[in-house]
């Protein structure tokens, strides 16, 4: 697959994804809403080995928003970049930071039960009250 490039708002941090983006969706949990200042976080997962820093890794700071879950953001411009869940050898990618079309499209809504009261979900994608176990939702 072609390389998918991404960067932060100030362009100080740049990265490349060289493998498949998986389990893409919109996350409405309160932590994602706070981190993004938005109704939801659009994200996908990539394997750790399919992610490469191009420049600015030293600018990335991590905030542990819940035990074992580290949210990486640019310390200059504040843009969310990559999340590191300790329990899996994957990274969470903020789709809004991508500079190329990743090919995939968000397939579900996660944590729909936690969505902002001022936002209505108006598409037909499946909605999950929380994060469904992988065994229950192939591809999720
Ligand atoms: Zn930046
Ligand atoms: Zn979330």
C-alpha cells in the first residue's frame, strides 16, 4: 500500500504510516472530546511497526488520560498526533492529522452513549454505546 503521511498543525512533527489502517471510527468518549475540542475524535489503529517518525518526535509529549493510555500531542501547537495504549502493540492515529487520503473511511461510532448533548449523529454507521470487544465486531 502507498505510504500515508501525517503532520501536526505547526508542521514540526511529521510521520509516515506504511501498513494498513484498521478499526476506523468516530470516538465520542469524553476524553476524546476534551482532547480534540470537538464533538468526536476520528481515529484508526496502525501496528507499531507500520508507523515511522519523519521529524519532530522530540516535540511529542504524552498525557496519560486513563491508566495505560497515553495521548501524544505536539508540545508546540497542541495538535493530537498518536495515542499509545499499553495493552496492544498498536497506535491510535488521529485521522484529522493526515495529509494523504488513507483510503479507509470511518465505519462506526464508538462511545455513542457519551456523545455531546449538542451533537446529533445523522449518518447510518453502526453506533456502539462503548468500545465493543474485538471478538464481537470484526474490524472494529
Ligand atoms: Zn506542532
Ligand atoms: Zn475516545
